[in-house]
């Protein structure tokens, strides 16, 4: 069948089952790979169009008033679909609506084979940033003239389908063969399209250019890196002159280039630190251009002295920016070649050996698993890194990827044919040959805590987003253990009759395995699973009872409880300790049997048995034992804080155990800073009231070995920002939480009216965010404003941000991660509301432990810990508003402590000098209206 009919509908709502109706139909016909016909019409829905739909589509009641009804156009619409595929961008939506209308007028339903371009795009463009029609069109260079209008959307969907079909017809034979096996799980009827492509390849002996095939998999050939000869370089001053100054390389590359004095100053400070082998702390405020400022001296240092240098970031977003924007820019600025490599932890890279086994398995194969396999199959023909961060997997797809990541390998034999094809090994090799290695804080901290076994050797490093380094290092010197991860691992190992690892193992090597070795396996495995469940249920109940009257909640709503040996209920606690000991006993026996299996098979000289998997599972079980022992038995309460989090309304075994050092400074001072020549730490937020002393103490940096520099922002904050603080809000201290929330929501509503939404509201408490969200839903006109809330609206942080930017009038409520790393430049964001000063809750386990430690040393925990953390967090939140010289907006702080409390000046003095207005809410709104 070579006729394809694309349909797009605009409707009064999202549910045909709730009697929402079609208001516009757009249809485009494709034959012989060309658009040959189109059809479009308004339809009278017989009901009013909601304001929100009118705002989104531009279609108003007057436009459909004299339009035909669906019944009047039903026959001609149905005729268009004869002997054709039906294509839509989200087939269930359009098919559901059109068939509901056919059923309502007594006509037969469409039963055409379907092609869903959302699903096809996910499979064939796995690296696309989004699968919404408008964003896909932009990504693929398809012009979208009139978004959210049926015929325009149908044309774009048709053009998208043609690109998708072209992409499918360029896939290699092996990939097509695997996709054909998975096809029955898809929504789209792809079999004929896949079979046509397979038939065209069946008799072709030509290899696909740039594609390697092995063991039934097709994947992109990774080019070998070549070492560059050393370069003769000018002095560093001349090097910077040639880039930053008038008629320099930057001015030739960038239109309307303006030199930023702070940028050059930062480059010189870093180079001086490198030359004198000193550590440095540099606060570079927004607009400095710090990425370029630290890349230039880093590359110069590495190339000139032929010594590798590391750059570490906290977010993958910044890593992507460095690799895709900054490094290509620098290659055009400097007159010599250099090599840059990205290295992440093993869990980021796919194992081709593992995937080759899993792609053929149908065990537990559901839609998400099949879709994930299909996306990875296509991605392998494109990726040269094997880094799964390139792909937008479905939510449960990450569980599948966990089974096929390099982290699931214990080790890989260098003699194995898979070793030379390992993406992780190639990334390591590239890092060893690179001048600059870009990594993340997590891998950097893991490398330090494991005595430098992961990253290639280096003496100097730049740590960007350095305000996160202490927290990240603490996690990697601590431990995390949770029920889901333990049960997942035990289930993956399986019992002797399972089609899992042990079951497959026994079937494969039965003749070599002594029965006595496995006599107890199933009983042990069943007992280990039971004891795991029993232990975590016991902990859940214990925490729930201990926290019955006063709950500490994490920023995602989990109940938190800090364990302190001396305060635990002895009888109940001893019961939990007994459970933990029993579980460790069973884990120890499972490890012993796996070790015996390994010995027997080695003794029998069984070729190619799954030694890697045996060792992998032994390592995982040993890690569980070590963590159980560290959490329950180790006597380290003075140096480590231990706490548990439970899903308050989740399963009764949804438990997470954590342990971290109460003070990481000693570890970092000894294990990191003392062993490296020069570490430069930079961020937009390192100081409190222009002092670096807090961050120095927390990281263990000695005053004698440290350079400090504060680079001011080039932005004119006085002209771009107004800071407003209401003087008439209820005092939250006096039990007026509900009154405070109500006043906050009224202010949000009033400010939204002035700024047409475009507002980010930052909370310090998930509970307060949730209450505010439901109150705002009552008082806001949600047909006018899109109200989006972290933890309530579905989606990741980046998805919520995209949704926020999609709507003209939107309000985004966030906590925790939204205080930083969310860039919304330009007119998309006009007002920032900070509900409370971001003090960590005093009952947060880590704060409690660190506070107690400081008090024991005779120090003021509030001034030494709570206040500096809050100020740095506040500065991060403040930085969300102004991201360019053209941005303009209001920062509205609901918390009057910023002007009334003695410590309020620390917050105000730590941000740029901007106009501050203290007044009643009504007068502040009047001023805001005048300002806009």
C-alpha cells in the first residue's frame, strides 16, 4: 500500500470520552513519496470553545459559528481514508476523536493500518531533544507556518513522515531485522515498510558506509584518535591579546563583539594559579563568560607543558554546552590543535555485549522495553560515544538500560572481541590521549575516594559549579542503599528455574556443575528476598512510629529520619539489627556459592562461560553487605551522619538508607588538594557578603595556599531589576502558615496579571508548594494561565521548563533543583518570586548532624553553616532572572526577614546593588505596573 493519509485535529478538549468535539480537521494525502492533495475545514462542535483552546489555536466561537457539522462532512472525510495508511502525530488521540464522531453519526469506524509519527520519531530520531511536533519540526528543519492549526500541523506531520521514511530506508540490514522482530509491540503498523527495506538489502553485498557489524548488531564506526605533535606557543599574554583584544580572534568571529574585562581577568588569574602551583577560588558573576575564561588558560597550559588537565562540571547541561558550543568556538580562536575528551562513569555507556544478548530476549518484554530496544538499535548506527545521555528514553527504559550499561559488567577481558568495541574503553583511551578531559563532579569525587583509579593521571583541574563539590564529594565518601535496587539485583540473578542469570547458567553448564553446589541455592535466594523485604518493612514501620508526631520532609516529599545510636529504642532497634545480620548471612552464602561455581567452571576449563556476570553479581552482593555493615554495625556516629527516607504514602518497603561524613573538609584536604598542584574552583555563587571563608572551610582549603578573586557581572542590574519586599504579610512564626500561603498566592496572582504570567516561583518546602498549587488553581483562571508545578505536573525539570516556555502565560512553581541551573532568558521570564529565604530545615538530618558537630566545637551553627548555605542558595535563585543584557524583571521576596532580621543584610549585600522597595503589597503592585 503506497497511499498515506495524514490527519490532524483541533478539538474543544483532550477527551472524546468526555464529549469534547472536533472544531477543525486538516488532512494531507501522500502518494509516491509526494504530497498530492489536502483537505481542511472548520466544524461546528455545537458547544462553546474554552478560552484556553482559543488561546492555544486562535480558533474562536465566531470562526465555527457558520461552519458545517461533522455529520455534514463525514462521508467526504471517510472517503479520503480508503485503501490507505492513517498517519497522525499521536494516533490514539486523532483516531479516538474521529471514530467517536463516526460512531455518533452511525457510520463505520476507521480500521486502517496506522503510523504514529511520535512513535516513529522516537525510534528513528532517538537523539531528538523533544517529540512535540513544533520542536521536532525545528530540530529537522521543517518550516511550521501556523502551529496548533489543523491543516498546517497535518502538512508538517506529512513532511515529518517523509523524513522518517527516508531515515528508515537508510538503516542497515541488521537493524531492520531486529526492528521487524520488535514491530508487533509497536502502535504503528511498520511491518510492510520494514519488509520493503529488508528486501532491498537482502541481496546487497555492499557495506553501509561508516557502519560496522558484529554478532548481528550494526553500529557506527568510531574513528581512532591521533596524537598531535607539540606546538610552539607565544607567551600567555600575547595568546590572550590575540583573542580578547580589538582586532583579535573573538572580534572577527562575533558580530558587535564587546570585550569583557572580567573575562580576561579571570583567564589571567587561572593561569597565574597554574604557574605558581596554587589553588584558586573564583566567583564569576552572571555574564562574565566564565566557560571561555577558564577553557583558554586550561588548553594553553595543557598543550604547552604536554600535561593533561581536567575540567569538571556538576550538570550534564554544562558539559553539553562546553562540548557543543565553547570547545568548537575555541578551536576557531587558537592557532594550534588540541584534543578534548569527555569521560563519565560506566553507568552512562552501553555495553554492546550485554545489549546483543538482551535485544534477542523476549522475557518481560512490554511496550516500553520494545520501544527502548528499537531506539537503541537506531542510535547505535549514529553514536560514536555510546553515552545514553544522548537519548531521550521512555521512563521505564532506564531500567532496561541499567541491564545493558557497562556498569553491569564486572570486567571485560582485553582478549574479548567486545573489548575493542567497548564505548567505555574507547572513552578511557581518548581521555588518556587528550589534553583536556571533561568530566562530572560525581566521577571526579569517586576517583578521589577510590585512590585515583578511574580518571587518567592529572595534576591540575578546573571545577566549575564548585558550590556543589562539597555535597557531591560527601555522597561519594558515604553510602546509599535502597530496597528497590537490592530486590532488582536479586531478581536479576534469579532462581534455578528462572530464565534469569542463574537459570540460564545452569541450563548451559549443567554437565559441569556439582549438584551439591546448588542444592541450597533456591532456598537461600528465597530467604534473601524475604529477609530484604522484612528488613526494609521493619525500618519503614520503625521510622513511621518514631516520626509520628513531627515529620521532617525532603524536598520531594519523603519522610526523613536521622539515626543516632544513643537515642534509638533498644528493643525495636535490636530487632532491626538482627534482621540486618540475618540478611548479611544469606548474602554471604550466595556469594560463596557463586564463587564455587566460578572455581568449578575454571577447573573444568569451560570456554567462554559467563565469568564476567558471576563476578559482577558477586561484587554487587558484596557491596550490599558492605553497605549494610557500614550503616548498621559501624561505630562511626561522630564522623558520619546516617538517615533514612521513606515514601510516606508509598509501599511499606519504599525505604532509602544514606550515610555521609559530617565534615568532608579533612578528606578533601588530605586526599585531593594536598595531592594536586593546582585546583581552580569557580562558580557564580561562592561568597557570602564578599567573603570566601565559608567555602574555604567547608572544602578544607588553607588560606596560605589559596588565591581568591571575585569577578563582577557586566550587567547593569540597577536598570534591569527591581527587588520588592512586602511589609504586610502574616508572620509565619506565629502559626499563620495558611495565612502566609494565602497572601503569597494573592501576590502571585496580582503579579501574574501585571507580567502576563512568565513567572518562576521558588519554594523551600515541597509541602508549601503543593498547598500553594491547589490554592492557585482555585483563584487563577487556568484557561488563561498554564500552572506548572514540580512534583505535581508530570515530567522532568527540563520538560517542565519546556512546557513553561511553550505557553505565553505560564507560572512555574519549583523547589530544590529549580533554584539553579534553569536558564529562561528573554521575555519568557519577567518575574521571580522567592517565597521563603532558603534556609535548610533545622530538622534535616545532615544539617542536624553538622550543627551538633559545630556546637561541640563551640561554634555558632547558624552563622557558620545555616546562614552561608542559605545566602549561596538565595544568590542561585536570584540568578534565574537576569541571563542577558536585555533581560528585565522583578524579584519579589515574600519573606520579610530579609529586611527585618539582623542577618537580612547578608542576603542583600551578597547580590548586586539593585533598587529595593519595602511597602505594602498593594503599593508594590502599583509600582510593578508602572515599571512594566
